[in-house]
């Protein structure tokens, strides 16, 4: 979850490292630091707090050199303090021969620490990473590469490591197991990062490391070896994102920018995938034949967080449009369970980053048992994208805001396309397929219309930003949207919120309802509209304020609700795409009014690459 960037070349490293950290700060913002080398001298600067704290320190104490590593931290072991910030140094008696930055968790660090302390190594932090630095130093006899090799075989856990030494000018070493690392290939300069977005503006050529691989970077050369010291012939990928894609542009926050990018994200997710002649969808990367897919008797969708909510909607889509039974599993639970899985079952992992540790582990376990695996993700070349048997990219562009918005709607779009594709392999008629394609093609413009609710949402946020609890209620396709709306509010405003199927309120949660607890009802017209209206009346009867999300011009809902948000009318199976937009905006404006950092909410990071 932490962010790493390294550089070796002919330019001054400090400004490149700082700019890379700025692009990676969404991965962790408890502290930041860097180490550079001039001659045989290490220059280490690190500071607790946001990146701005480090940049202020660097103005007073610059870090010279054309060779360096840097880190922005999401704390696991040890509090967010200057002392626990990365880089960490390895060596004895004040003679430090190595600097290390780390993303991941070293599970046996306590054992290593005791061993190293008995050998005379002095620890200055509470982190697991310092054990790695001292371990490499204890293995060092003048050959840094061999020292790293000898050290990593003793590590248990996950790691993406960037390593340098003042005794090896120009050399940056990277090694990974379970935490992402990518090489950026430039001209007379090389980069190392935990995420390709850090490299935008520096290079568009990247090489992804796989587990148990080590890279050796100098200004003129990059080389990858496996754990048997055998050179790996790795492919160079092109990043198709532009530098401005990772900038806020005219928007105050990344989250707001990404909410407004959703019409384009949905269009990009559909581009080239609608086959109107055959009334179906087309995918180039599933890598399973129609015959293999037609044999699927069950699909297991596994994901975490917002992606899990997308999977819940995917369950409704597949069962309605494709008539295939679907189970949705939290990846963090599925990876440790041993459920009976039928032979003709496909496991589908859903992830924005393609690096989510739990989702990756769930797919690996499924592959080990011989089940076909598919993935939906946003990052080309990510670990899950490479390890799944096949998959679909979102093409949503970089998502920087920690609270996911456009990736969610892109995931819903892809899931709808997949449900259409599987449906047309089975019972779904061409007439039905044609209607679905027509409805999907209209969605980008409908989402632009949906964004016109912004001002009304802003006024409602001003009315309710002081509350301590909120309820989100929906049915059928909109129950997972209620979960997602509640999650967004919790993530960025720190208000306690819960999502429920509206009919379940009377089975317990209605006890929470009072005049200080607003309920957000999702009531666009559909086949359960009357049922949801009955549930709304139950809340009103108990004095609970009601915020309703309903179709434009719906006077029946307006007569009962305290506050109204209007969205365009669409078929039931596409309602999540439009209804989630005002919920995202509501969370955004409530968070602003409460003085919260929308893009960097406390305790969270964008890409969860540790357990």
C-alpha cells in the first residue's frame, strides 16, 4: 500500500523522486522520505506527515545526487513518526552500507530483529523494514547484489523493495514478492516504482516485475533475474495514460474530477466491445473459447471494498441476463476458506488496481485447484491481469482519489457487457441483446444528465453534514448501491453509515431511526417501486428524515420525502450506474463541509497490497 519510486540517471534525483511521490501519495500519506547518493555519502531526508512536510525539509536540507530511492508510507508496523519513516539504513557502528524502502509486511521480522540485535545491530525504529536493511548489511561483503539475494531468502511475508548503497553509485536494486514493482525505461535513466502512474511524464515504457524477480538498474541498463539468478526476457509495455490524466485539472479534488469523468469512463469501457450485428458483446482477452464459457454452470465473483459491491450487482446481472448462478465472496475470506467448487465453475476477480493482495491470493488458489480464472481490472500489466487466464480491462484511466468512483461505474459497465455476452451464448434472444446494446450506448449521455443533480446534492449536504449516523436503503439492483453509498460516506466523511435492503429495516435496524438519523432511499421507478415506497412510509411514521433519489418529475416520492435528488429514468439493470452518482456527490460535499481531506482520508490507502 506504500508508494516507492527510485531513480538512477544523469539528472538530479530529488525533484524526480518528489514528483513521483506526489503521484503516489494516494498509496499512503503517514510519512515520506528519500535517500540519495553523492560520491560514497548517503543523504537521507524523511518526515512524518504529508509529502508537504518532506518538501519543506528538503528546501532547508536538499538531497543532492543523481541516484536515489524514496517512499510514501501507509503505516503497518510502528506509528507515523520521523523515526519510523522510510528509508531505513542497514549497518553497524554508524557505518551504513545500505538504504531500503519497502512496501509489504515482513512476518518474521521479530525473529530477525532478535538475531540481528544479538549480532550488534542497533534498531532505531519500530518497523519491520529496518530488519530488512540490517539483514542485507549483515550479508554484505562488498557485493550488494549477492547480499540482497542472501537476505531475501530469509524473509517471510510480502515485499516490494528498492535498495541502494553509497558503495555502488548508480545502482538501484528492486525485488518483489507479493507487492508490485515496475521498471520505467528512459534514455540514459531508469526508474523503479510501485505503480506506473508515478512515471507519467518521465517515461511511457514500463516493465512489470513478477514475484521472486530482482531488477538491477543503472543509467544505461536494466536487467531482471529470477530467484535462480537466471536472466528474464521481459516485455516492455507502453503506458496509454497521459500525464494530464493524473492531474486534477480545473477540479478542486481528484474525487470530484473522477466523478465527472464517469460518462467518459463508461464510454471507454464499451468502446470496441459492442457487436450490434450479432446483438452481443465482444472481448479480445478472455482467452477461453465460447464452448468453454458455455459449459460454465456457476460463476464465483471475488473482490474487496467497492469492487465487492460491483460484484454484488454483477450477481444480479448474470442471473437475470445470462441465467447463470453466481456467488459473491469477499476475497479476504474466500482465500482462507475451502468451499466445494464444482468442476464447471469460473472464478472472476474484480479489482481496480490489479494488485489487491486478497483478490490475487483468491485467484491463485482457484488456479491451483484447476478452475478457469478471469479478471476485471484497470491497470494494464498488473499482477492480476497477468496471472488470470483471461480478463477485461476497464480503460478508465488512472484513478487517484482513494474513494473509488469511476472505476466502480466502469466495473458495472464491463459486468453488464459480460452478462450480455454470456446471455447470448445461452438463452438471451437477439431482440433482447439489441435492446441492451441500445440502452448501454445511451448511458454516457444519461450520466452527463445525471450530473446536473450536483447543486441539489450540495444543498442537501449542507443540511445534513452535522449528523452522526445515516442509513442507505435500496432493493434488488440498488441494495448493493446502498452499500456503496454508505461506504463512500464512511470513507471520506467519517460519519457512521449503513446500507440495507429496504425491506430488512423492520427486522431490526429500524430501531436506529429517529429525527437525527436521515435515511437515503433509492426509489427510481421499477418493479419493486411500490414495495420500497411502503418501506419509506415506515421510516416517515417514526419521524426519520428521508432523502430520496428518484426519477425526474416523480411527484409521488416528492410528496413524502424531506429532500429530493432526481435522476433520469433507465431500465432496472442500469439503475446502479445513475443512482450511485448523487451518492458519490453527497459523500463528497458532506466531507468537504466537515473539513475532511477528500482525496486522502485517514487510515486508508488506494491500493491494498497487504493483508
